[in-house]
């Protein structure tokens, strides 16, 4: 029998993987897809148990769940999912990616007084691969630490915000 704690960690892990594997702004996951993955992963879990946690995550601001009349709908994943999942698992918050990205943006901001970097410059200078960079920008943008132009082709011209500078100085200096 699966415990509530195991179910919660599994759902958070699936949501985190959706962000880490394919960070788009916004990152969405269908509740039916989530139910399918969770029921394949854990024994003895039913749809109502999973949707109960999604609704709890919605009420606590981890996700924005647009529930339809059948109980399903799109789940917009918020950056706070990463914060919550990081309490128990190694994530982009704890593996050094964010520090590299923020350090690069922070130093560039000090040198150029706020001029944005190009995507290729940031990738080169931060020494982070494309997928890791996408997840990092998704998180940092969602938290308000980075400003960027977001369009159907991704993100462009990232720059660190005042909130991002303060976060970097508190956490990494």
C-alpha cells in the first residue's frame, strides 16, 4: 500500500521531471497524463487520490489546476514545485546549475550595467547545456529573478533583476 507521503513525493517528482526535461514557460502537464504515470509507478493508487493531491497543490500555490467538470484539466506547474521537491531530492536548486547561471548574469550585469546577454553568450559563459539552461531560466523567470523576452521560440535576452541580485547575494556570496 502506498502512503500519502510516497504519493506526494512521486507526484512532485513527476512534475519536477516535466520542468527539468522540457522547461517551457509555462510548463503544463495534463492531469490524465499525470494519473497514467503515477498509476504505472505506484501500486494501489487510484485517480481520486492523485487528483486530491493536485487540488491540494493548487490551493497551496504549487500549481494552477484548471479543473474541468470531469475532474481533469491542465496543470500549470509553478516554480515553487521545484522548491518543494528540493526539500527531499537533488534538483536544479542543489546541483549548481542555478548558481552558474545567476553568477554569469550577476557578473555581466555589474560589467555592463543591465545589458541583456544573448542565449549563446549565456550558454557559453555559464557552461550549462541547453536543457539545463532552459530549466534554470524557467525557474528564475518564474521566481522573478531573471527578466527575459519569452515567445514561441523560447527565451531571449535574459538579464538579472534586482530581486535576482538580492537572491544571488544572499544564497551564494
